[in-house]
């Protein structure tokens, strides 16, 4: 009879065989029939065997794989601590909520305090502000980079401003030098939402290492995935303890079975109105949540993290290809551009139809979608125009003109690692087809003129 370990190895070997068959059975790309997605999971036998190994452990909550992922991820990003959570949205909630902790004394955020961000964002970068009874202050963004306009940021600071909470839009770093300069001048907290930006750098330094706290997401659309999942990173030991407490029910200290007695005196505390010696693992210092991830998720993440640099390089390669091919259409499209002093980890290829173009975003998006090229908007567009924002308290630092243009005229296509050279060439060819054939207003030439004797636009 085989030992348990021998049976385990047999199972893992079968999983590898299964995954090899899956790879062999992948269908060929058929232009116009096979969808070119904006995002997707990219994995192989390594993730499948890690997932199976975690299942065989049957340690369904956070365990050895979660501990390893937190250690490896902190090292990858370049922070002292990484705390694994169940989603990037939860990571944002924890990061912002941590700044309301009484342990921060006079620097804690209180109801009515203001947090500066942008309205051209994903809801979960804004929602934690509202959920903590704080007031979002919205600045406009620059077209091309789609990140905060730093001049408007400087003007936005008011007497109630206490923090800045910004995402690196589609993996393109915002101006971290300017943001930190404003933060230092006014003693503001900074949270970096890096959910779309794992591996992006600013002046050679990883995003996620500049703010007091930073967040990441491991949803399948992102640079690495574990299905659902996210992380909060920091190098501030006090903030690490607060985030951990909020993640784990608000517990004051992690003195749980199977864990070290981290404070060294599990039965030696007297806190609140509790009697002396009350079990520290059942003392709660925050109004917390249960936002932990499972070891099954973490096992996939451990395998994915080994491939992160390869995945990021392929995203950049796909982006660069589209940037070069679509440059011929800049007369009617604002193309994405890397922020100064940065090396983005591109999440998508974001385009804005110029106001004077003889077609609309809806027309070009419909053309692409009909040909199986999938598109997405820049998330909420102008979040203040979303139905759920009606009646919410916020302050706009300006007229949000560019944000409104993004809402009506911007969309993006994918650059994720699952996009092959054949797929990206088809995407570029389809853009060429749109400009060459769609509508009398553009005539035969991409420049939009019906009478251009010296036309060099390629039409």
C-alpha cells in the first residue's frame, strides 16, 4: 500500500498531466471569431499543482501558503509588511479605515475630514472615504496619463484636508514626487492604490513604496491573480498592526491557537472595561471585519508571483506594439503616454476620441466589439455622475472638464499576457480598417478629408 506522501505525489503528477492536455487542446486564434479579451488569467501546471496541494492540506483558511505569499510579496514590492486580504476592494477599505484608528492620536481621520482623489476612478478607491464618513475632494486629471493634475492638487488642499488617496491609473504611475511634496507640506497621509499597477516604477522605485500605505488586487484582470484576493502593504509597524487588527475582526493582538503569543502576555492585559487577565485573543480594539483570504487562493498567488516579471514584460511589449501601430491615428485619438520618470506596468491601452473627430466613442467601440475585440470604459467615468452618488457629500476642486471628456469619449483595449502577437496585430489592423472604411466623413483617407491631393495619411 502506498504511503500518504506517495499518493500525494501521484495526484500532483496527474494534475500536471491534466494541465498538459489542457494546453494541447487550446484552440487556434481565428480573427473575427476568437474574442480578444481585455484581461484574463494566464496560468499553467504550476498554479494547478499548488492549488491541489493546498486542497490536500485542507487548511481552508489562511495558512502556510498565505504566510509565504505575504513574505514573498513584501519582498517583491519592497516594503516591510504585506497583509493578504480577500480582494483589492477590501484592501482599499482597510487602508483608509486604518487612518481612522484612535491609536494614531491627533493624526487620525475623523468624520468630516477631507480626502483628495480623482473622480475618474474605480468606485472602491472612493467608497472607503464615504464609508468612513469622510468627504472626497475631486481633482481633474491630465489626458494622456489620466492621472491627477498636480496644479489642481495643490489648490485643492483646504483646512479640513487630511489625506490623499490615488490610484496609478491603468498601471501608469501618478506624479509621486509632487504628491509627496504636497503631503509633506500639509502633513497629509498618502495611500497608493496600486491595484492595477503591480511592478510599475517611478524613478526606478516600485510603486507601493512611496505612500504610508498601498493596496493591490489579485482579481483575474490584474498582473497576477489568485481569483479574488488583495493585499495592503506598508513599512510602518504601527499601521501594519492596525490593518491586521481591522482585517481580523478588530482583534487587539493575534494570540490565536497555532500562532505565537506575539505580545508575550496573552493573559496579562487589562483593557477597556474587561477584567485583568482576559484572554487577549478575544480583546477587540477596533470595529473590524473578517477580510482574510484562504490558503487555496494564496497557493495560486505564490505560483503566480514567480511569473510576475514575465507577465509585466509581456504587458509592456503588447502596449508598445499598439502604441507604435496606432500612432498614425493620433489626429483623432489621444494615445496613452507614460508619466514622466516612470515605467508603467500597463493594465490596458486607454484611448480618448478627440472632440473634433468625425465619429463617436460609441461608433468605434461598436466597430471593435462586432469584430470580437473587447473594450472597457475607464471604470466609473466621472463618479459624481453615477446613480449611487446622488445626494453624497463631496467637493470638486475644479470643473472636472477632462474627467467629463473621459466619461463620454474614452475606452481601452487589452494588453494582458494572454494576448498573442497574432491577436495584437489583428487589433491594430482592425483600427486601420475602421479609419479606412467607416463612413463618408472620413472619406478614403484617415485624415478625414475627401479632397486631399497630397494625402500621406495612408488611406
